[in-house]
C-alpha cells in the first residue's frame, strides 16, 4: 500500500471519507486502549475536531486536523484495539479503516511502559502497510518506573519513524506533527517472519496475489489472511475488492497447494491463526529485549498493589470500602450546598411572583409557572447538582487512576458464572452515571448475545437521577442520626442498596442466559493498565462540564415541562377529583400490595421521562394543594410523608423500587436504537419492574 496524496471526499461524518479537498495528507491514529491515544489526538488537533459514525456501524469516532507550513493534515482517531483480528464493532471499524480505508499513513500510539504488549498491534499493522509512524507515549511515566526505551534503535529495527512522547505534558507533539508532514514511504519496513512451513505457504500465494491485487492490498497480508481462514475478514476483503479472492481462478489453485503444504507439515487449517499470533508475540519480545531496559523487578510494586486489589479475599472488600467512602463524602458534602441552592430558588420564585403580579398576569398562570415549573426545576437542580458535582469527579479520578479495570477484573468471574461477559461490569459502572450511556457502552462487548444481556440489565444499577431519591429516603427513615456517624451509616446503607442492584444485575443476567439468550460466556481480554496519577484539575473540569452539567441540563430540560404537566394534573379536575388524585386512587391497591401506595406508584409512572421528578410528584400529590410546596429541609419532608402513612417498610420498598423499576425514556429509546428492536426495549422495562415488584411484595408481606 503505497503513500498516495489524494482527496477522498467531503462527508465529514463518515471517517472513511474524512479528508476534505484542502487536506494534504490523512493519518489514522491507532493504538491499544489506555495508551493515551485520545491525549495525542487532542494535542495534535486542538479544537479542530468533530465526531461521526462509521459508515454502516454504530461506532463513534473523532476526526480533526492541524496545519503545518501552510498545509492541512487530517487525523482520524480510530477506535482502540488490541488486534486486527477483530471481534467487536469497534475493533472491526479500526481494522477496516487500516486495511481498506483511505489514510495515507498510520500513527500507532504505544505505551512506553508496556511496549512489548503494544508492539503486537504495530507489527500487525506493518503487515498491512509500511506507511507507519510509531509514537511511543508516556515516556515520562516509564522513566519514573526506571524504564528506558531506545527509540532510535527501535526505529532502525522497524524501518519506520519512532517518536518519543509525553503527550499529557505536551512533549513530542511538534515532533510528531513534523514526522507526519515529512513522511515518505520507507525503503525498508520490518516484516514478521514465521515458521518455515508458513513462509513456504505464503510464497506460493504471493506471486498470483501480487498480479491480481495490483497494489490495492498488500499481497503478503492477503496471503496470511487466506491461510488463516477468518471468514469475517475474508468476506470484508471480498467486499472491498468486488470479487471472491479465495475463489478467483488465479488464486484458488495456489491456495489449495499452500494448504496442502501446511497439512503435510502437520499444521491444521484452524491452527494457522494461533501460529501467527505466537509469531508476532515472539517478534515483539525480541525487539523489546534489544530496545527496552529497566531495573530488575521494575513492575513488582504494581504487581503487589494489583494482588491486593484483585485477589479474591481482598479485591471485593476494598471495592466496597472505596464505594462507601465515595458515598460518605458525597452525602456529607452535598447537604449544605443543596439547602443553599433550594433557598436561592425560593427567593427567585418569590421575586417571580411579585414580577408576574405587577405585570397583571392571571393567578393561575403565576401558579403554573412558579409553583409548578420553577419549584420542580428548583428541586431537581438543588437535589441533583451538589451530589453530582462531588460524585462524578471522584468517580472520574478512580477511572483516570486506572482502578475501574481492577473492579472489572474482580467482578469478571461473577458475570461469567451468570453466563454473561466480564466486560459487562465496565458497562454497568458506566450506568452509575447514566444508564443511557451504559447502554451505549455495551458496544465494547463482542458477542451479540452477551451485548443484549448487558443492554437489557443495565438499568438495574441506579443512575445519577436515582441517587438523590435513595439518599433522601435513607437520611429520612433508615439513618435518622446526624453528624459524621449518621453520614457514615447513610453511606453504608446506600452501598448496601448499590450492592443489591449489582446482585440483581447478576441474577437477571443468569436468567436471560438460561432462557431467551442461551449460550456460553466468552473470555474477553481484560487489561490492567498501569496506575497513573490523575491530573486533578483536568478531571474536575472534565467531569463537571462533560458529565455533571450535561446530565443536569438534560434533567432540567425534562423537569421544567414536567413541572407544568404535574401542576396541570394536580389542578385539572374530572368530576370531583383532580387527574392526579384519580390516577393515585386507581393505582392505590397495587401500590399497597407492593408496600407503597397509589401516590408513590403514580410518581414513578409519571416520572418515566426523568427519575428526578418522582419526589416532586409525591409532594404535590400528598400536599393536595395543587402546587409544589417548598420544604426547607428533609425533616420537614419527612413529617409530610409520616402524616401520609409512611413507615420504615414504605421507605425500604420505595428505595428498592427506585433501583428496580423501568428505566427512563432516554434509556429506553437508547436501548431501542442500539438493538434495533422495540422488543428489547420492552424487555428492558419489564424485567427490572418484575424484579422490583417481587422484592417489594415479599418485604411488604414479611414486615408490613
């Protein structure tokens, strides 16, 4: 695949046609996950970025550009992958763009501290094209661990440019830009040599392939794929070429002869792939022995920490302790800011009343806008913003530190015993922030069966919209003591409810894997990346803007119109009763059977657009005043609930149903989009609801 400088179209949303007519050259940015690829991409492109879907795939990618010496260069950040032997949609997208896309060259980002593992992908890409630049990132972290990489020697061995980098510190970015701008096809590039039997078979195929492909694909790469026999890859090659490569008259006889030679050498057709993988690993190890040095046992410290965090007897307890600590800090830190925010909204609401009265607005309009829209919005913002502003940065710090993959490792065995995929614990963790985001994250799971299990069960862990309800119920009814001791107990109680959600996820996954989604669990690669000191300032800013304010904005956009609808339901009468009281009356028998009442069940039903509106609906229904009355603290709200027959059992059942009930509208629409079927969205709503109803009914009849 020679270096060609060409324009490939103007559709910026399609990464396979990403380069504009003004771009001089396009580079694909490849690499394993957790090597700092996104940091390199952001450092090269700055604000000149956009995202789009791969053609025919639900895989988001980013594209950007930079200028140097008056020329424009396009950069496509393809999904992270460990291998070109793809399984998931992301890996297939990465492989297809490298093998069949229009990039002029590929920049492979590696982790200097884990170069032997990362070189495997680089060597596979070199089999596709020699037009490669190796960006050895995280050189600063490797240096702290006593690891040195001789990049000049590695460049000489590979025959391609090798750029040392510390992208987070902005080091090496200008050198990489210059390397992209000055790149020319290398006269020599490293070629992985396999066993004599494999090489003889490749030689048989290369000559007819060279003549047939005419540079459209690397003949050696095509020969290896034919010998390997990966059907999905061969189908993709045929699609790209427009004809069957294996069945072509110029290739079929040579392929039969090559396979006969392999069988004569004792190599089964299905074993060629394993032989190739072993050969690449051996080459990577040999290269690193020549170019990488470090103190004896330089990885021992991380191994000791990993033994503590991933050992069966200590990994889960440490995880629960950290989770409880995060909840304690969240609960303790959110109380005062929530009170201040609510007081601020109340003052603004009173000012709005005075202003509307001065303008001569009708009384009902004032009530609808202030006591409906504004007060519901104020409640949602004041209750949600402080906990999220604390929880999300702390969760992001653990993510950047590298702890979450350890959690996935700890839970992997449990998910596989449930007939699901170990990667599901990662998508479950995403659900703590937003279940819709967790559903989208299920794309990382290769198996369609296991991906469906993860999608359908994601809402069994509470999202940020349900945390405030749980915290309020725990504080009002389960842990009534104040001070630090009360906060500790509240954090432990919240952790218990979260563990209940995780247990429900495992149970639901097992039920699905034994019934409508039968199959054997796969064994995916779960990498434990090195620990890295997170940049606290960047993490706080990113989590506040990318997560907290984004989720809060979405909740506010739903809460404002929901406040109006709730007010209308509480004020519009049908006969002698309001719409709201009529609905609560109809649902009351079912609610009481489940340990709650009609008001609580109605609040959950009307809260379908957003869980954040559940408590405001309860307040308006219980107050029976047609307006959302303000409650200056949780104690005042507790008195309202007690006056309406609440008990500890009611609070427990409501908390359980908060975790185990249908997901919000956004999540259901996301499930439908990701699965392409309404039936899976319906199942995603019915399954948690059935589990929640069963659990609540049992508790209500045992303790009620």
